[in-house]
C-alpha cells in the first residue's frame, strides 16, 4: 500500500474495557493503526479478537477507554455526542451482516432516505446502479433475495458518498455465489468512488482482495500483511 496517500485514521495506544458485573473485559489492548485513502483493509481474527470493537470506535459508534483516535485532524476520543453524530452522518457508511432495510419502503426509497441526510448525496438510482441493482429500485425488500438486499444496503451506505465504508461480516449470511456479488459491489465502490473500505470477516480467503490485512487476537494487532496486488474476485473461494 502506498502510504504517501493521505491518512484517514490514526489510532495510538487504543484500549477498550467493558465491565460486566465484577468482570473487566479488555476488548482492545494498546492498539496502533493507520488507514489511508482509497485502500481496502480486512480485519481478520477469531470471535472476541476486537474486530467489531475497533470498527465501532472508528465509526463513532463507540468510544475508547484510553488512547487517541483521529479522523484526519478530528479527535474522535474527545468529541461530543453531537460531533460524533455529525461525523457518522457526513463521513461514514455502515454495512452489517443483516440488512436492516425498512420493509415498507422500496429499494429506491430506502436509499433515498439516507441521501436526504447528506450534504452531498448521490442520486438513489445512481447508487443502486453502482451495485448492479438499478433495475430493482421499485421492489420492496420482501421481493428481493438476501444478496440483493445486501447490495441495496451497500447502495444506501454509499448514497451519501462517505469517505469511509465500514463493513461488518457483509457476506456472513450469504452463500458463495451471492457473497461474491456483494464483494464485487464493495470493490466497485472502492474503485469508482475512492472510498476507504474496512471489512471485518472470519473468512481468510476474502483477505486476498485487500491492500492490507490486519490480523487481530486478544485485543491486539498480531501482524499486518500487505498484498502487492489485490486478488481477483474469481480467486476468492470459501
């Protein structure tokens, strides 16, 4: 990865501790990480390794217990709730394992709803076209397959043209063929919009699509692997 690109995130000494009754759970233990414009980064590791906690802190959904996290020159650790809300609204798109589409709205309406909150929205039809769902804009979620719903969810996330797309197990509930279509949509967003993409997965094969793979374990970064060239989607096998 060319680290001459502008830095999007910088984390230093990042910790997160939860208290469950009398028990302290250390989700992150002094983590350092930098992420750059236009790259695809995969967070790889077993359950409980800290992947989702890290993603939630980067996305402004959770706060660190200690350490520093900067989005460009904005301090996320000491940001107010109003500032974090603005950060999420203007800069971050989220894609989760489950699609969370509004069932009473069509695909186009689900996407347009998010665009209404953005200062620089992408037209809902254009967002759906980007993920190969332009011809399904008038369909309701119940009329779409799981993979189609996930691609609508990706279109919804990118309709506000975010700087960052954070994906938590986006193919976890899908079969092989459908999962590849979803990954193709994510790669296209990265390629055509230049969006920084961070993907959580348990699937080591998906790591071949990334510029860098961050291996986590027990709340720490165990290693970071750089791929000189991203693999082809057709090379990704479950």
